[in-house]
C-alpha cells in the first residue's frame, strides 16, 4: 500500500503523459486506430471511458479484432479490471497485465501508434467536443451536418472521407481557410484531423446554399433590391480574396451560404473546388464546373482572378433568375462551343438592364478586359444605393 492516498497517487501518476494514453479518443476511434497500420497484433491503448466519467478503458488488438476492458475506479481511487485486484495507477495496472495478459486475451506488446494529425495547432480539436444533429447536405467530399460544439455553439460540420482527398490537398486548403478572415467569408472554427473521418467545423448558415435558397418559397419572394444586396455582398467577399491574391476557382450560387437577415457568405474557397461530381466535367486529370468556367479555364486551365470574375457573372445570372441553371438544355460541350463562338446568356426578364450590362462585362472573351472585383463592388453598391433611394 503506498504512503500517499490512492486518489492522490492516481492523480500524480495518471496516464496523461504516457504514450499509451489517448485522451478524447472514443471506443470506435480506438478500434479504427488499432486496426490501421502500423499498429498490429498486441497494440494497445488506454482511453477515457465513454460511459463513466473519471474511469478508463483498455483497448487491445488481438489479430484482426479489438477487445475493450473497463478500468473501474474503487471508492479509494484504486484502478482495477478485475474486482479485488486494484492498482494505484494505470502504469502499474499495465505492468501487471503485461505479464498476466491472458485476462485481456492478448499480450500487450506495444502502445498504439497515433495517426499523425494533419493539422497540428490550436485549430485541432478532439472529435468528442462535437455532437452531430441533423444532416444539412452532401457534397463531393462527404456530408455536412448541423451540430453543437461543447454543447453550446451551433456549427456546421463537414465530414470528409479521407480516402477522397490527398492529405497534402487537405492540409493546403485548411491553411487557406485558417488565414482568411472576413465577414463575407465562412469562418472556420475547428478541425478534427486525428483519425477518421476528418471534421471541418465552420460557422452555421441556417438557410443553406444560395442556389437552393433562391428557388425556395422564401427566396422567390425576394425583391430586386434584395437580389442586388446579395450581389454586393458576394462582390465584397471576392474583393477581399482579390486583395489576398486568392483565386476561388468555384464561385457559384451553390458555394454561397445564406444566414439570417439575408447575410451571404462565400464558402468552399478551396475544398469543394478540388472535385465535385455532376456539374463538374472531367477533362484531363481535373474536374471543372464547365458552365461557370471562363473559356480560358475550359481550354487551357488558366485560372486567375479574372476567371473568378467570369464565374461571378454566371452567379449574377443565377441570382437574377432565382436559382436557374445557366445554359439550361445545353450540354457542357455545347456550352464551351457556343461561348467560343461569341454566344452569351440572354438577359433574364427579371434582371435590370444595368445589371445585365455588368454580366456582359464579366463575360468579356479577353480576360484582361473584365473588371476587377473592387470595380464590381463599387458599381453594384452604387446601383444598390440608387434603387434603394428611389424606393424610399
Ligand atoms: P458542400 O459540401 O460544401 O457543397 O456542402 C453541401 C451542402 O451542405 C451545401 O450545399 C449546403 O446546403 C450545406 N452546408 C454546407 N456548409 C454549410 C454551413 N456552414 N451552414 C449551413 N449549411 C451548410
């Protein structure tokens, strides 16, 4: 019996500084970790018990199977797997079961090797801090869920199947997300990149993506002034990206999210642009959203802020048609052909001629002649002020 009371002793020698102790790892995550290489038969870890606060579980891999054993805490703080066989701390418990391993069905040969986090910084949070609520939608990389962070903060959680993305792509895009901060850009809150699946946690935009919102009952009731306000907000966010020399590459109404009071924010500057299915056409090794894409991108993959400006013109078309798909009835191939012959989308009946003039500026064949986002923002905001004043 040690001189120090059990409870004190346990506190002093808890597992937190040991390589076999995995804080915040759930039973399922432990299972996945132990079954993935380089872990093998005899790999083990100790984690916090999910059902009893302050207690632990031992997870051990036995060939292709993982067994879990509850480590209970007695009234005096002693830790035990078998009643009547307590230990003052996890270390001594492990020493005992390394020798008497038959009880835990598999020898404890080596501590589990953790998956290296892709993002090693303050943005990395344990998955257990998030509770999933309802599914909001699905994109190429996986599902998006509404959730709660630490039981308090409503968030959107993008659950990414790691298999769908190269680790270096993910890391690069997360770097972008982390350093960009603007009221017209979706704010990143956290990332869970230890184990699978990856979570990308952002602020929640209750009304979902702009394309669906515009075609909803609520969206269809928006006035022209509202639509101009949306156009101004997107131009504002894009002006910020322009200042940062960041090319979005996938500007479209589906990648704008809508919150309360018609706040619009740009999303997916990075992630979803890497790949998306139906509206994306494969050409070479990359997939591009042809109907939103400038001709120089469709033909030569030369992305630039000016190709974003072209896409912005298409986004204006979506906004002023309440979410219609551009070039309806035309295939991607026909669209590319028609555009190269000088065809442009016609003015939607609900679109003021002045706004249509802006669209045509964005669709200049020569990228250099297209306006900057700064100029677009100025122009649209002045139209907004004029229409607003004429109504009041
Ligand atoms: P994505 O994979 O980014 O294309 O997202 C799929 C769908 O999930 C979007 O079209 C939105 O409807 C929804 N969604 C994505 N992010 C959020 C968010 N931050 N807030 C609310 N809904 C979102």
